[in-house]
C-alpha cells in the first residue's frame, strides 16, 4: 500500500485534542497540522503498521487520505 510517505486526515471526538496529540507523540507520529474547528489532525505516515496502530486511540473517529495540496502558488 505504501510506496512513499502519505498524508492522512484524522477526525477526533470534541474535547479530546490534547489527549490525541499526546498519544500520537508518544507513539512517534509526526503531526503536520491541526484544525480544532473541524476536529481534524493531518499527519504523514510511511507504513501500513502505523496506520493500523491509529485504531488503538479511542478518540479518533475516522481516518482518510488527506486531499492533495496544490503546488501552484499565486
């Protein structure tokens, strides 16, 4: 599944951002950015094992591939 590092979008339960970030840091995940308004965290993964480990964090409600960022600058 993984040929290179991929960006994923995590959705988490309201009020659990600090707990989720602590767990991600503890397990060595590299968080790219957070969006508390939409209850989202963007991170990069390079292995299927790391993707499966996210299932152990109860406050995470969904995981999906993050949309591609445009490389065009205005």
